[in-house]
C-alpha cells in the first residue's frame, strides 16, 4: 500500500469549500485504486488565523509542513481582513520560497462543454512553466526620499542556476508531449535580464535536438494566446511573465475557476504544493456555487507528481466528461452547485471501477 501524507490548507474564502470537495474525490480514488491511500492533516493557516494570532502561520509552521509528502492548498487572501502583501508573503510565498518550490506549472486546455471566450479555440492544450523563485518577484529593492522626490526601486534577479533549471524542466515535459517549447522573452526592451534569458535558452535547447523551439516577446506572445493558443505546447517563462500568461490561459478556458497549478520542489528536500489558480472569491463565500474543478484538477496534478499518472488521467477524463455534459457551476453558465459537480465526478469515477 502506497500511503501519501498530505497537509491540507483550505485557507480563505471558497478554499474552505473546494478543498473538502477535492479531498472527497481523492478519497474515492483511494478506495477504487486499492493500492493508494491518503493521510490528510488539516492546518488552519489563513487570514482568520492571522486575526487571532497576528501571523499567517505559527513560527514552527514550516517545520510542521515539512514532514508531509505534499501540500494541498485552497486559497489565500481576504483583503477586507488582512492586506494582501501580508497574507501572501506570510503564507503562500513563504511556503514557495522556504520549501524551494522553484518551478510553477499551470496547464490550460479547452475543456469540452465549456464555451471559451475565443471564437476559434481549436482545442488548445498547453502548459506554462514558470520560474517561481526569483526574477521580477525578488524582494530586493526599496524606497527612498519623500514627496515628489520619492523613488521606488525593484531589482529583478536572474541566476543561471534557476533559469537553466526551469528551462530543463520545460524541455523534459515537452519530450512527453508535442516536443515544442516556446520561450517568453522581452530582450528588445529589457536590456540585461532578458538577453541573458535568451542565451541560457539557446544553450539548454542544444541538449534537446528533437524538441522544436520558438522565442516570442511577451507582448506578442500574450496576443497569440488569444488569437491562436493551439500553436503552443510548453511555454517557459520568468516569474512575472509566467504569472500573466497562466492567468490568460485560465481566461481563455472560460473561467479561472477551472485552472490548476503546481509549485514544484525539484530537489526532493521539501514537499511540493498544489493549488488552484483562483483566489478566495469573497463575493460567493457560503453560497455553495464555488467551482470545484480547479481544485479537483489540482488533485490530478498531485497524483501525477507522485507517479500516479494513470489514475490522474482517469480523473481528468472524468472531469472532461462532466463538463461535456454541462454539469458545471454558474461561472461556466451552469446551474449546478459545488456539491453537485463534485458528486457527479465521484459517481463517474466509481462507474469506471
């Protein structure tokens, strides 16, 4: 019996609704699989926790989480309670950085039965592989002076080690897919970091002669995501560029509520963390209409990460069957509740046993 210890952090808002739904799906998969079990431990780290304790997680919070095989996160943030820079840097980004989750992977594909806002989505199926530890989101910089002389300085940091690591990860993924990698750059406008990015991309691509490569400036690339996303397979991007592209990817799927993500630790020292792309959606908390598909698709990524690709593919197939039959929540134009969508996915999984 393969047993996975999973730290569950529902977090804020609808995270508290969709994480239990996805856990029910994973428990169903465990029952059907026969050789896989999950041991979930829930942690209350959230904005509510901050209001009570003055911190997003306790001082030993990371030490507690380090004992698990993976982290299953729902959503972080409620600006009405805690400023976003406190909630994100105190929990989500803290986990990413301290656990060396240096790579972020976000798939986007046309799901059957879901109307993309694009006129001709043409069955796109792509992966955005984002450098997750440095780049434009470095914490180096500061503010000086006051009034009209005030200056804010933000330093971008690009190391060869991290840049090469994310690119090799992207190329390795591409070898299992359509063998195409596109690099997101802006070397015609950003004078130092992006030419460096281009040089490393060229060096890495030499080690993958069977993989077709392409290089696009981020402004044009974003436009191509809208006009012709099916031309792409794997896109590798810096922290900021990857963040933007993956949200565009979620948008062209029809709802950010269906988009999954994985924060990957590649050296095996710490757990990886899996979370949907959507936020805490405070406007629909408690209404029972939160879309559970993003969190459930995130569970599929967790399964893949732990070598359970076969059952992970079964889960994705069932998600697609469910959307194809228009059993979806209101954000996708449907009339079904969180529970009804989850129950349908569970029912269809059992039917495949």
